[in-house]
C-alpha cells in the first residue's frame, strides 16, 4: 500500500539534497570546530557557512545566530537564558495560552522562581489581539513571548503589531524584549525578523526538510541572553557543547533549498483544493481558525460527532498520515489546549484533525486524501449509529 504523508507540522521528510550535504559533512567535516588544526578549521568553516545561510535568510547578521538542538531548546534558551540574566525583583512576563509546551513550561518554571506571568487568551479565530498585549505591559514587564504561527491551527499571529507595543514601552525607557517562536513559520511564510521587530526568534530544522536535533535561536546583538547549559564557551557563551556540524550543514542546505524553491504557493493551492473537497464532500465540517490568516500548509478541521483519534487511525489504515493534535501530546487523552483556548468545548476539541502539507505532496495525493476523509467519516458515522443502537437495544 502506498503511504501519503500529511503531518508536516509534526516533522518533515529529509530532502535528498539535505541528506547529500549532511553525508558529506559527516565524512569530511568530522573535526571539532573548536580545534585549531586543519580538521577543526574545516568543521568551523562548514559551521560558519551554515550560520551565514540561516542569518541571511531571516535578514540578520551571522553573529546573532546561536545553534541549538531544536525548537524546544531555542525556546528554553530564549526565555530562561534571558530571564536568568535580568536582575531585580518583581519581574513580569507576557505570553499566550496557545504557545508550544516548550514556551509554556519555561514560563511555568519562571513562575516557580517568583516571576509573574500573564497568559493572554485568544479569540475564537485563534489570534492574539495586539492591543491586549499593549494593555498588559506594565513597568515590571521584561519579556513578551508570542509565537509567530501556531503548530496546531496554523494561525499566524500579528507579531509586527505586537512588536510596536513592545517598542513603545522600550522607547519610554523600559528594558523589555520580544521573543517569538518561529518554528512553524520559518519557510512557510516569508520571515524577516527585523521587519517583524522581534529580539529573539526560535527555529527548528526538522520542520523544513532537515534532520531532527538541530535548531537555532536568533538573539539580537544587544539582548542579554546567557547560556542555560553548563560547560564550555561555545556559541559565544550562549550554548555549551561541541557543535553539531553535520546538523548545522543540513539546516543551512534546507534553508538554501527553501529560498531557491519556495513551496508556499504550490502548497497553498493544494491546501485550498483539499479544504474545498472536504467541505463539499462531508456535512458540518468547520475550519478551525478561519477566516484568520493561516499558514498556507495547515488545515485543522472539526468533524461533528467524529472522534479525532478514530479518524486519524482510519486514515492511517488507508495509507494517510495525519494528526489529531500536536505531535508532542499525541498519546495523551487531553484535548488540544489550543482549541480549548479558542473556545471549542472539550467534546468538540476531540473531534478535530490536523492536516499539514509539505514539499512533496501532489494534487493526486490531496484528492485521494479528501476521498479517504469522506469515506472514513461515513464509516465512523455508521459504526457510531450501530453502537448507539446496540446500547439502546
Ligand atoms: C511551534 C513549535 N515550537 C516548538 C517546537 C519544538 O521544536 P523541536 O521539535 O525542534 O524541539 C515545535 C514542534 O512541534 C513547534 O511546533
């Protein structure tokens, strides 16, 4: 049976070009980038080239990119690495209810250490209201962390508008920084962190056709982030540990690929086509977050009376990989905190499925997926009816 992959917000297949670049780096770039001999210097050159590729893609200088092990570590480093370096009592942080657990847990850790944290709600369209951020900034606020795009719904947050409120506070003399988790937005929509107005921006390679275990954090020059791991003075003292050179090379190559062959237009067309076919073919389906601005590849759909997990399993048996929530929380019976924050009752939040498209999807695959969704929903309705009938018999 052929398999078709529609879970790109969880992770992506590694591009052949990226495998080639990483294999070459594993063979020839094995040196320790801190060593002064030729092998070490070769590794250093590869690492710095990758750093320049990532920096130039998001419009910053190479010295402002810190390599990490992925999005989770980038978010931990941005939040804890900044806050542990900011002194004085009574600090306050603003974030939102729909962040990735790596942001939410970092904030909970800060709370346990005495920092006040405000978790802003979102509207039913999944978007943060910039004015609400502005309204909650107080003299003790030192950090605002709002994700660029949500992993579950694909809703793109008004980051530049929020940055304007942070800038306003800074211009009146306050020491305040703005972090955004860009793990899902990188390459799916254009990203220029200067235009966005953020001070810290998290990225992860495995969401853009590179391997897992490598990511990066943009840290604007003047932002006082200090490493949170103990050890050597790597990455300008911001991340201890021998650098993952093949990983960085892979990330750099994936960025190069994303820049040379952007897929967002193709993917947007495929995603629209898929949604239209599902809406036409199955009664009562709703798009979570519509009509807010969404990532071009993400479709999070509500299927009334259909258990999301059951639909994911039915589709898996037919050869399609999709997801009923964030990959990190799969296996848990808790409904998505993002959908709950958008006002979906618990029961309905369990009746949602996320479809996320990527580089290698085709029109034929999308049509086959839409047909499989319609067929699976029909089957599940039939078995629901049968079960109800048996219960009352
Ligand atoms: C929005 C967001 N932030 C952070 C992460 C964590 O990234 P990583 O898997 O590289 O640790 C993810 C992964 O799903 C994500 O979607």
